[in-house]
């Protein structure tokens, strides 16, 4: 390659205005910071609904919560302690 | 592994669903339903009977739905008085509706639809000519 063509390569095209290069910090911000931020935003959007709903019941993975009794006796503990089991009751049993 | 209570069993919305179903059962069919969700240690059926007995004077006319999500057991106990209008076959149908929802992980939805199923079967249309309600 001759010296003439090499110098021609380094010249700018018509209308091309060279700008100063961006600093390392700015490069890091644009190429790492923004993608990371985007990643975080998407992750939050995906996880937020299930986190808002709280832990979900999954059969076979056990049960974690304290017992709840809807429409039960006011003082459940003593009521159960003094209760006599229903003898002539009916009903059904099931497993899943 | 001992179950360690951590957090609420149901979210506020799920709570409301169950409470609404219980209220509907009482309004539409005059059927008091009590729902227990927790571990049934020992023999689940026996414990469910004790829980039903703990409802006190109202027990005879009440239905208890006991759900053990950990052991995957469901017990429906009907009192002596309520058994006349809610036979065991109807209770079995409600149990099936519940367990199929539980299998999909929908605990509150299964309980609510099961209660409504119980209420529907216990519904006695008002007769207009006998003078009794």
C-alpha cells in the first residue's frame, strides 16, 4: 500500500464532522448501565404480580401457614379442648 | 419436617372470596358453613369430627369443611340435623368439586365453589301451600 492511498483513507468524507470520543465512564453507562437497567425493569415487571399475590399453594410442597378457621367458634382453642366429637354426623372425605 | 407457620394462608382477596361464599350459603340456603384450613393431625376424620363438635350448639345444623393442604386431605362433616337436607352423596359431589380445584393449586377458589355447591344441594324451595318454611 503506497503512502498516498494511506493518507487518503484518513481523510474525512464531505460533510463528516469528527467528534470527541466519549469517556470511559460514559461508555460504561451507555453500554452496561442502560442494558442492566432495562434488564431490571423487565425482571420487576415479570416478578411483581406473583410477589404481590404472595406465596401460592402448590400440592405436594407442604403447607406453611398457621391454621385459619372461618366462621368458627370465638375461642377456638378452648372450644376444641372441651368439644365432644360429633357422633351421628355425615359428610364426605376426599384426597387429592 | 414440622410445619412452621410463616405468613398468612390467604390473601385479602382470597379471604373475601371464602367469606362471601359462606355468607351466600347462609342467605340462600340457610346453611351455616364453617371452614377450617390447617393441619389435621392424627386421624383426619376423627379430628374433623372434634372440630365440628367444637361448633357447640350450632353444630347439629352446621357443616364443617376441614382442609389439610399439606396432607392433601379434605373432610366434610355434616351435623345430624343438616344431614336430612344435605345427604352424603351431595357432600361427596362438593368434595369432588373442591379437590379438582385443589389439584390445580387453587385453594380458596376450590373452597368457595365447594361451599356454593353444598349450598345449592341444601337448598329447599319454599313451599307455598304447607304453611311451613
